[in-house]
């Protein structure tokens, strides 16, 4: 069958598959300590390509509105481009402000990204600042009933005022599912800081966001006491980032937000230098929750906030004491992925909180307010859970269930499947205890450049002990660190250590890693010759069986490179360029020797394969 004979509906569907994106998060922007990171978004090249193949394809593409529903505003010419795209999606012109959501099919809903620059960096006709932002939002307000997602970055007070004006007066957004507001500003003085923060936040979208499921507030605060959509239990993903203590939500509203989220099932929570307000002086950490206001005698348990369906937790740049105060009030039985970026301070107490196992206890229960009920399933007035077990996140709620006040933060830490450590400062003992508790871990990601050198040794030390003991005992019965691990993604170590780790883990009878991913790209080729060889040819692993025979195999290694961090890395490298050159000269001879040995090993791979043929 020739493609020209395919029906229009099928060709249109093929076009739509070509623009689908496999995003793991609904948020297109990530918080950054220096500046907002521009997302790596697909361009319109695909849409333009298929629409220029032939007249038939062009007609089909122009009549497929979902091909044009991503509106990106990063440069001044994008404004005229957006007008053209909107005319393709809505050939009858702008929507009226009172248009019911039923009039807008899903294929015509809009995903909008707007990224502005500060006025002092603005280049008219090239970048976007205050006047362009006003033009964009004024144009888009005519299509407000079709907004599905809004990602907005403002970088100075002038753009912030424009955003406040439009979002505060635009009216309801009936189909908006994702809202991400990002305010990043380089405050040059106290006056700039005052102008950016003295105004109280405004109510956005007339507080009418019935479809909102994902919200990310980065450097932006809302009127916490007047934003009911935060507490109505519809949120699936919540991100709070880069908030000074004065604009963080008071604990009362923080608690309401999380308890409300548990109703529908919050799935992701990300805290990046944010969380509930701390307070000052005697009010510091005096967090009053619903149990304190009702005067319930069951205060110990009721201070716990259940997030029974939370599967992903991300913690970045938080004070150790503050972090422990937050986490000791949470019960997270279903967390599968944990991301930690906690540098500079000592987080030993927090890591110990994660690793320590505490048994559950059986406690009698009584009548309770349903809004504060635990989601633990129980068929009676008593609940008994043994150590190491956790309630099912899908279990029906039971207002009579009560748990012991000493319930650990992670009742199911042993069920964690994915751990990402970008940075972590803690004691070696707590690091070791944490790793030993991760019996179900399947994916491990660590930046070893931002943790202690001893932490790498813990992994190798544990494997070395296991390997030595396996010679005297049944290898299958020898304890293995991360027995279910199948993917290891790492960076911050040299090629020799990578080879050593791969060979250790490849000989593990239980928990053999199936996929190795190392940070590397062509732009760093030549800095580590051993690592270059590993990425080009893999690692050869040989072993000896019980009967004395030898055999071997090649382990392939995948690479990844975070382009967003390239600028920061280059700055750091420039500062220490002279020192690196000296170190390279000192290690050049040794590196060449190791590289030659590695090359010989690679040659063995092809020799073995040739013999098999």
C-alpha cells in the first residue's frame, strides 16, 4: 500500500505521533541557583517538514490543530509565529471569554511557554521584556478557555507587574492543567529587592482552576489564604522552589495543602529551598496544625501527614534541621523514587532518619474527623503492622486507624526503587546504613564529584567483602548491596574506577547491573583516556568457574551529558585550568599505560568473538 492511499485520518494520526514528547514531568522549567534553565524543547521543524512534502500532506497538516498547539515565546519573532499558529488552530478567530470548555476539544488546547529577560539585558526586536510580554499575554487572553499549560519566566520587576496585571484580571481558566510560574531576578540592591517583594501576591485566574493538576511555584508566592484550588485535593504534582522564608506558606496552609492532596493522591512532591514558613525568635518551628486547633488528645498521631500515593520525592538545598522537622511529620509509604541534592551542610541526622527502622505498634482508635483520617486500611478498631511492612497506597481510607507517634518517615524505605544523589554531605556510617536498607533498589544515580571520596570506597568495600566471602560460601547466599540493581548511572569518577566497579558488579551472582551509564561526551574526549576507551569499546570482564575454566564477556557502557550544566562546568574548569594541566602532565605517562592495557583488553573481545565464529 502506497502512503498516498492512506486515509486522511490515519495520515493525521501519524503526524501527531511525530510530535509527541516523552516528558517525565509536566514542568518544562527547572529551578536553578544562577538562572532559569531554558528547556530543551522540540522545534517546529517536524511540522514544517511534513507540511512541505506535497499539497496533500500540507492540507492534512494544516487541518491537524494539535501539530501547532505548542506556543513558545523566547524571541521577538515568536510573537508573529504564534499568531500564525493560532490562526491554524482556531480558523474562526479568538474565543470569547465566556466560551464553555466543551467547545474546545483536547486537540485544540494550548501549551504555552514564555521566557523573558531583564530590561537591562533586553535587545529590542530580539529578546522579550516588558512591552513584548504585555503584547503576548494580551493576545493569549483571547484564547484563555483553551489554555492547557502555562510556563512563565519573568526576570525583573517590570515583567512581574505585567504578569500580575494579566493573570490577576484574566478570569477563569477552565482547562488549565499545569501552571508553572518562575520569578528569577538578580537583585542589585536593597531597593530592587523591596520593589519586587513589598506588594502582596494577587489572586490569579479568579481562583477558578477546576482542572488544575500540576503546579510549580519558583520564586513566586500566591495568596496562600485565598487560593482554594491548592486545598481542594486535585493536585497530582507540587513543586515549591526558591522561596525566602517570608513568602513561604504558613504551616497551617502547608498542612492543608498536603492533607488535601492526599484526597486525590499527590504523586510527586519537590522542595527546592522551600517548604513551610519557619518563623523567627520564639515562633521558630512553632508549627500549629489542625490537631492543635481542635484540642484533640490524639495529637501525636494527628501531626503526621499521610501522603499515601506519593511516588516521587525531590529534596534540594534545604537546611538539615528544617528538613528533619518537615520529614518527621510526613508518612510516605509508597515512595519509589527519591532525589537528593543536599550539599555543603551535614545531613547525617536526616540520612539516619531515613535508614533507621522503627517497628509499628498496635494502637486503639476512636472516632476521628474524616479530613484528618489516616488512609491505612483496617477492618476493625485496631491496626497492626509489623516492622518492615507498609499499608497499601490503594487501600480504602479508615478514619478509625491510628498509628504510633514514632512511625518512621519512610515506612517502606526497603521498597525504594530509584535513588538519585546529586549531592549529599553526611557521615560514612549513615551513608552505609542508608545503602544497606535499599533492598529493592533498581536504579542508582550518583554524582561522586559532589559526595565524599569515602562514599565510593563504601561501595567497593562492601563488594570486596562479598567477593571474598563468596569463595568460602555459596555465592547466592552471600549478602549483596542492591541485589535488584539493574541500572547504575554515575559521574564524577575517573575511568579506572569505572572499570573497577564494572568488573566487581559484573561478577556478582545476584544483583548484576545490566545497564551502565556514565557522564561523557565528545567535548570532554582526551581528558580521561581510560574513560574514552571505555565509552568507545566497553569493558572486558573475565572470570574463573568452579572447575577452573576461564571465560569472559564485554560490558557495554552508555553515555549521557547534561548540557544544562555545561556552562557551570566550563566556568569551574577555567578557574582551575592551570591546576588541571599540571595534574595531566604528571599523570600522562600513567594514563597512557592504563589506556594501552585497556586497548589490549578490547582486542581480546574481538579475538574471542572470532574464535566462536
